[in-house]
């Protein structure tokens, strides 16, 4: 009861100050002060409110941009709890004395946050250095209590929430609560780490710490110690002689793989959770806040990229509905001009000036003015991209995020055998039923740039890396499967065949030069004897598909 009174009194007093500002007409001039007061208020109310503030910092559908900017600097950093309390929790989870497992353990915490704190230790049996993450004592009942109070308060805001966002305020609290409770379960975090290890097992540029599950439990997590430099110390990274450009290229590629390839991504990649290894690799820690995208959502995100490339803003608006930003049946026509304005203003500046924060700032205004609700997982996507772009700009102010991101997307479109991505590639290459030769050339150039950057990255020159030979590091752009699939489509898909023939004879002339230009771009990357062998080997499948296509056509005519 006392906690409820404290929360209601603190928030009520803050709300009354806002109302007073509106009544006397000074609501705009005091915004910086009120935003700062809100940040301090959330800090004083404890862990649940700190986490809530961090979520609000990425929810333009709920609060204004100026308040979001203030909450972005809300630090999940609180005083540590006593060592003896932490050591008792570790022993309870292990079922053994500390001395039986660890030969030494740090007397000071390495990091302390609202939900737990971290120590460095050495395993007695193997001599390996590890990090021990310990949950705060009695934190779970505190979180449950606060979530109950959140939900109770949210029930009084359902009317406003339905009008502005098209959903109950309780739904937003439930989404927040679900993610927060996941962070409390260290066994789930251990599984997340294993999933990341599996995803990046063939990537020599990314380091994921190994988890010691036999020493871990619901309140204690023991993992491999990462001997790197936190991105909170950019000067140390530069002083260590690390190739900053190469490191950032690795980071952007790893982030995009998480988002568009694996569908499992780090939800809180702030500078304290990302390390630069001295060999140029990137290392991630703290996997409590991890989000997952379904296969359908990954494909819709790629669709959105394709629609942006094709400047199809009506379909971009429909993508928002498919992703859950808009309720089904919502009229998207008012949003289309706004999306066009945002994209034209941003992409019109070119890659040199494009950045996610400027786009997000314009998007925030759109969200605030329309009934758009950002699902929790996509607020994490936005936060993840913005945070990592911020790290890029801190380490290298002239770094061009999209100059790395575009080549990665181009390579995926050209080389990924996934049928859904093959379909998106066709959408990119045909605009208004006209084949875009220049767009194909640009995709190939960008894809080759991605391969060149990654294959020459300093992180690949690690002398002591185990099983290096088994890791797949392509030196050339491999278009073998793409050419095979293209040939199959040409023979079996009448519509594609007609469009390609039209592309070669457009404007009543043969476009041989365009074909020659494309071939010259890929000539050095194609092993013609191997490609011919693959095509011959695949020829029976093409004949079968052609026969099936022909029989379907005959049956449909009847």
C-alpha cells in the first residue's frame, strides 16, 4: 500500500505541475526542465521505472520527442548491493562454497545495474576467467508489485490510449512487463547466448561469450570473460591501434544479420554492452534483452526496403499495417504523403548525409500525429539501430552507416537462395514492368563492395583463432545460384521471360551493351567452367519445371 501511495503521489504531483504549466501558458518554455524532472523522478522510483523510462525513450507514439531525448540519457546504473549478499546468492545457486568453484573473485563489482551486478572471477578447475552476473536480492517481488500498479494505473488511461493509439494502455504495460520479466530469468538469458553462439558460429568477426550452464541458475549467470575495450571508451579503442573503420563495418554487418537474417537481435546494444576486441572483432554481452522477429516480419521489413527503393509509398504504408503499427482496416491514405516527404527529405541528401536519427526524428512526428502504435519488438529494433549508429558516430564522426548497410542488403538480395528474397530481387529489378539495368549494376557493385570489405577486414587476420579453416569467408561474390535460378525462371516463367525479352529489345533496339556492362562487372567473380557444370547438372530440373509449367498452362486453358 505504501508503495502505491508513493507512486501515485510522485506521479500525481508531476502531472499537476504539467497541468499548471498549461493553465498559465508556459508549457512550451519549461519543457526541458519538466523532461529533466521526469528522468530524475523515474530514477528515484526504482528499477521498474528506470526500465519504463528506457522504453519510453523509444516510443514516439506515447510521448513527445523532446521528452524522449531526455530519457535517452537515462542510465541503468545504480549503487551496488553488498558483496556478501551477492556471494550468498551465488553459493545458494551453486550449492557449494565459492572457494570450491572459484580460485579468486573481484572484491569490487565490475558493473552494477538496476536488476543485477557483475563480478570477475577465475575458475578453480580450469583457470579460465569468467564474469558472474548476480541478480539483486528480492527484486522479483518488487517488479511484480510495480507491474501490478502500472497495470492498475493504465486501466484509467484506456480511453485516451484507444483514441490515440488504437489499443488499450494495459496492452502496452503487458508488452513492457513481458520483456522485463524475461530479463529477470537468467536461464532464458543463457539460452539466448547459446542461440547467438549458434547463429554466429561461422562468423570469425563476431565474438559471443560462452555460457557455463552447469554453474548458472535463475539468479546467477556465469559466462566467459570478454577481454576487450568497451565502446564507452572510444579513446582507448583508437589508442589500441584497432582499425576503427573495419570494426564499425563488422558491427553494422552483425547488426543487420541479426535483424534480417536470424530474426534474433540484441535489444540493448548500448556502448557498455559492446566491446572492441584488440584483433578487430566485435563482442556482445548482456543478452537479457533480446527480441525475435518472425519469418513473416523479416520478409515484410525487406519488402519495406524494396518499396523504399522503388519509391512505392502506398505499399510502404501498407507495410506498417502488416507489421502491426496500424490497426487492420485503417485508412493509410493520409500517411502516404507524409512517408514520401520523410523519405525524399532523407534520401535526397545522398548516403553522405543520411542517418537514422534524422529519419527517426521526422518519423516520430508522424507517429505522434497519427494513430500509430509501435509494437514493443519494433521499438527495440529502432533503439538498436539508433544506438549502434550513435556508437559509429562517436568512434568515427564521418562514418556512413548506409554505405555499409546498403552493400549488405544488396549482397543478400543477389545471393540469398530464399525464394522470398528471389521474389524481392525481381521486384527491385522491375519497375512499372521495365527492367532496371542501372539498378542491377548498382546492386552488383554494392554487393562486391560488401564482400571486399568483409574479406579484407583486420578481424580475419586472427592468428590464434581456432578452426579458422572451417569458417566461411567468401573472397568473391558468388552468383552461381542466382544465375541458375534466373535461367530456370527464364525458361519456366512466361511473364519473366516476356519482361526480360522486352528489356533486351526496349525502345526498338537491342540492349546488348547493357548486358555486356553487367557481364564485365561479374566476369572476375564467375568461374565459367564450374557455372557451366552446375547449369548442366541442373538441366533435368529445369526440364521438369518447364514440363510442369506447360501442363499447368494446358489444364488451365481447358
